[in-house]
C-alpha cells in the first residue's frame, strides 16, 4: 500500500510520517519512507545522521530513468522519459521484496527506526532561479509508476506542503492520503482545498488531527472536517523530545497516540487496491503533461509511450529480471 502525508507547513506531517513508518515497520513486512518535501527532515525524524542520508533521487534522474525504461521500445531514451511516463512491456518494474535492484540499492538506506529511507534531495544552490522543486519530486512519481507493491508492503511519502502535490499526477499515485490538520482555521482550510481538488479523481483522503490539546480541539476539527476526521494525535511530550534530538522509541509514545497510529494502519489496510484506476490515471496525466509541455520539451509525441497492452499490477507483463 502507498500512503501520502500532506498538510500545511508546520502541521507536523513529517513527524507523523516518521511515526507511522516506524509503527508499520515493527509489525513486519518491508516499509520504504520517502522524503519528498522541499524541507528534507524525514531522515532526521527516523534517526538518520546527516552524513548517512541516501543518494538523492532528484540528483540522479537520468540514471533512474535509464534503468526503469529497460527495453521498452516505446521510450526512445532517458531524455524522452518524463515524470509521468508510464511503464510498458519491456520496462523494469520495482518490487519492495527485492531491495537489490539498482534503484533501492543506490537510493535507499536502512534506518535505526526500521523503515528504509529514500529522499528526493534538497533544493540546491544550482537550482536557484532555474528549476522548481517539482523536477525532483518527479523521481518519486516515476518510482511509484513503476512499483508493484503487494500485501503487507508499504511506501510512506512525506509530501510537499499545501496543495503543491497537485502540480502533477503524483497525488493520484496513492491508496490513501492522510491530511494532517492542526485544530486551526488555516489547518482546516488546507483540508478543504485538498479535498476539493482530489474529489474528481477518487483520491481517498482521511484527516489526522494533530497537536490536539483537549476536547475543544477535537470538537473544532469535527465541526469543520466531519466524517473525514479519522483520528486525533494528542500533544506529545515524547514527540517533542524526539524533535529536540533526544533518544526516542515507540514505547515512549503515549498510549492514546499509539492507538491512533494503529487506527491509521488499519484504515490504510482496508483500502481497495485499484490497479485499473491507477493505470487509467497514469495514462490520463501522461497525456495531459505531454500536451501541456512535454512534447515540446522532448521534441517527440509522448502519447506514443503509452502501451495499450500493458497491465498494471501483479498480473503485469514486463521485462524479465
């Protein structure tokens, strides 16, 4: 299952991404946590020292594209492959149970907290004035387009703040989106914006109330969010200690917050894995991007990259490995 954490800046989505990835990892099965936020703090929240962070995916896009396109005859080169390019027959697909493939081997590291960590990489000095951060996040979209995840396997993505996720089709690449909302007008405002944008695409959204101090905060969220409010995470002394760099273990977390993580995982596991919708939307957004900018950028008609004979999901036909 793939899950995204979104919310306004400062809502605590990175912290909750890390807590959820930790909680899920200790229950068995592979978990990959991906930092796709312009503020790269997920590694820190998972206990990874700065010098031990993995190779950033965003800095090695050509290499990633070249591997993923494999022998797909519809993709002429890595340069002609864009963030929305869907897989086809001949493409190399990724499997969380096979961490030895070049993408996971080169771009994922184990963390003390349990999950493997991948990062898009920070916004570098060379990017200033010439690039946007979505070019780096495109590596995550390609990764998810080519990933075939099975039961008991999880990808947890800490996304960019606010509605930036809608700058591409990345917001449709998940089985569930957790929107982290503080009990404030700004927090629920981001929720409404995200809900309205996502509504036409069948994107499942559940709200996680965060930094909740008592019943009045819960009532506020319930009033403004309604049935989309799944759980509330109480203000936590243990989490504050973690954010201050002190040692942290899941056992330090308050029982109510542990139960909240459990409800989140059960809600994720209850989602339907709709590979057919995933494939339709991959094609939809690829055609939209091709027409808007990618055909001009590559000098090719990228609609030709779509393989009508390719089947998304575990019944796929792909390059033998």
